């Protein structure tokens, strides 16, 4: 037994193992100055990034005061009259806003339940392929939709789902329908269209991190499992997935924090007058109120509320995953 273990067992605190004392502020400042002088060439490279963040990320935060004012295009941030929490009171009584919240949560939970799992399964399937050429082909095909904009993909979907499009032709030839119908005009089916089309576009791209993690797994783990008689599914369950736990937790946290967010590009392309009641999400509602109707104060108030809730979801998801990961915080 080591000396450290003996001292711990005896109840003695070994030298140097006690809690570290916090250094005085002056000492920390002097150490920072000394370190900066030693590496001033490298340290200075971060200054443009800091300036960029201050100008484009921190200074615009002052614009959030619009949410507490009655702002119009003829006003400035300083001259617009204060109205306090009036904009937030209007939000709470706005039926159309709550309809957008329901649509956002419905689509987001479908994407969370289906779209979060599919990249993991797809990554494992790609990793298990033995043929290198076929593996590269599958990766290329699955990545390709990510690089196409929603303008292109949306146009393809609109064409496919039209009454004379590919989708209706397939259903007619199989005898599943008697008359063609435009699926995008059916509001009841929009949530599934938005979910499945988003998975089609992003599932392949979502496998990159998982494949990178799996490539770092020690092959001897699998060899030992084979010697013990473990099947391929058992190896995936006991070796592959546990080694992917950290990145899965991180992606889950980011996905949960974005539950109130949605793909604005997708919504603007696929939404029409017939499916608006199920297609209108918070982002498109804010866009419509701010840009189309010019109610900047109301739109800012909605965006601020969504951001606050998203931060709460982020912290909560991180706390939950840290408990599941033996109190090791992912963020």
C-alpha cells in the first residue's frame, strides 16, 4: 500500500493534499502580467477576437431594452418611451403566440425523439461496415443534403408532394390512394413533414462527431469481447455506446436547450396559407411580427423570453446529465 493510502487510512491528511488557498488578487494580476509578457506574441492574437465579440455580441445586448419600450422606426433606443412589462403582458394573452409555442414544442419533441437517435444508429451502422469504399459512399450520400440550402430542398419537397409529384405517383401506382392530394396543404401532416425532412437533411452530418469518437476506441476492447463470446450487438451495447456517452450527453444538452428554437428557413419555405395553423413556430412568428408588421418591441420581448427559457433548459439538462454521468458536468 502506498504512503498516501496509508495516511488516508489512518485519517491523516498528507502534505500538499489539503484544499488550495485562493491567491490574493494582486498576486494573480502579477502572474497574469508575467505570463502575458512571456508569450505576448501568442496572447495578442486573441485580441481581435475579443474586440469582435465586444462589438457584435455584447454591445448589441443594449438593444434588448426595446422589449421594455414602445419602439417605432421613427424612434431611437434612447427616445423610445418606456412601457415596462406591457409587451410581456400582451404576449401572455396572445392566442397566436401560444399556438406558435405548441407547434414549436410539437415539432421539437418529434425531432428530439426521432432525430436525436437516428444519427447515433446511423453512425454505428457506418462504423460497423467492413468495406472501406462502401463506407465512404454511404458517408458521402448521407452528408450531401446538409450542404444543400432549404431553398433547394424545399423546392424539391414542394415538387414531390404536389398532386402530380413523385410521392403521389408512387402511392397511386401502389393503389394506396384513389386520388392525388397535395400533402403540404394538409396541416395535420405538417409536423411529420417538418421532422422527417429535417432528419433527412441533418442525420448524416450529425454522425461526424460520433464516428470521430468511435475511431478512438481501443480495438483490444472488441478483441477481448470476441474472445469472451460477445455478439456484435453486445459489443455495441457494452463497448461502443459507453465510450460515446460524453458526446451523446453534450448533444442532448444542446438539443434540449434548443427546444423553443426551430428551423426558420425550413418553416418559411414549407409554410403556406393552408398549413399555417400547424406550421407557424416561434421564430417565424417573431419574424412576421417584427419584419412584416413592424412591431419591433413585441418581437424583441418574445425573443428575450425564449432566450431566458432556453438558458434555463440548458442549465437543467446539464444538471440532469451530470447526475447520470456520476456528477461529471459535460459543460
